[in-house]
């Protein structure tokens, strides 16, 4: 599947910002500080995003869930 594949439901980062696609989520992670990117919850999100891009299917849902969990772990949601 292409990185432009959309999540079934957007991932809300804040009241004004949401991630619509696998690429949006990957870009968001790449903008995090280097140390944060290496935290376990972000590593899980990265792995599931890659699996979703390579395989599709249920991995897109798992990637969305991993992003939500990582955002909640960081307290980044506003």
C-alpha cells in the first residue's frame, strides 16, 4: 500500500491538527526530538506504520492504534 493510504478515522494530535495518512503519521514522528523517536511507544508506532505501508489490511488499523497509544503515552494530545 502507498504511504498516502488514509486511516479509517484521522488521528487527532490536537484540536486543530490531525493525521490523515500513514505519511502524515510518519512525518509527525520524524519531527519529534531524536530521543523521543527512540522511546518504545514511538518505535512500536514506526514498526506498525512500516508494516501498514508494506502489507496494508489490518496493519493500517494497528498503525492508527499505535499512534494513538504513543500520543497518549507522551501526553501530547491537547
